[in-house]
C-alpha cells in the first residue's frame, strides 16, 4: 500500500519542477464523514503538495447491528496524502487512511445472541471491537490552500481496506456457559456479515485553510 505515495511524488516531480511560487505551508480545519479535525499542507511545487490530516467524532452514535443496539465509540482517522494539481485548483489525491479500532457497547437489557434470548443478568455488559487495517485512499479535490491567506477546499474520496475483524465479549452470569459462548461466536459472524461494506469508507470533507 505504501508504494503508492513515492510513485505519486516521483510522477509529480517529473511533471512539474520545484518552484518558489508553489512552495508554502497551510494549516486546515475540516469537517465531514471522518468527523472534525485539522491538518497541515506542505507545498513543494505548483503541482505537488503533501498533506496530513487528523479527524475524530465529537459524539458517540447509537446504531442497530444484527438486531442489537450498540453505542459506538468511533476511531480517530489519519490521512497521509499526496495532492497532484494537473489543472488549476483541481487536484488528484492518493495516499493512505489509517483508523483505529471501533469499540461498541450493547444497550442494557435482554438480548438475542446467536438466535437465543438471554436476560440482562445473563448477558451483563456486551462489548465489541472492530479492527481495521490501513486503507488505500484515492479521490479528487477542489481548492489550493498554498499561497492564500484564507481558502476553502473540498475532498471527495474513498478508502478501501480489508473486511473488519469483529470480536464480542459479555460479563453476565452466562459468560462462561459453553452454549452461550457458541451463540456469541455465531453473533460475531452475523455482525461480521452486516459490517462487510465498512471496508469501503466514503470521504467527503470541507476544509478552511490559512496559508503562511
């Protein structure tokens, strides 16, 4: 995956030699499907920028997955990107999207685990984890923050990664029961199927930049 970044850098350098006019630094604040955050843009030439961003969600959404209501603790997201400007302020972007694990907690109350109903006491606290590998990121964007005291830009892209690995655990009175553990494994598999599409993460991000 990391082979993409040096390839893009070399291609841009061949297309556009470094020039003082295109060099500079800008800081950004952005909001979108990755949450809210900030970033830094380093302009190397008129057609080549290197960019890093960090985003997080300021809230914990509640979602239904496989008929279980979970409170989700979203991960932080880091993008390491190379921006190529073939025409004007239109950019082509490639790089990587790095996200931490997603932790979830089931709502208290009776739950259907692996097709069997269990009481609140039997389930206890139901927790889950979804782990992701680093994603390849590609997209397009509009706006050039370098050389502007104040600017606005838009990113449209997608991160592609492998299917998340799901694990579940419970703390109730049935936690050590063999049948319950087998049902919990079945529930993990059901959730794994439900979240398969999360391997494709769409990115829409609107940023405000300050150049130096």
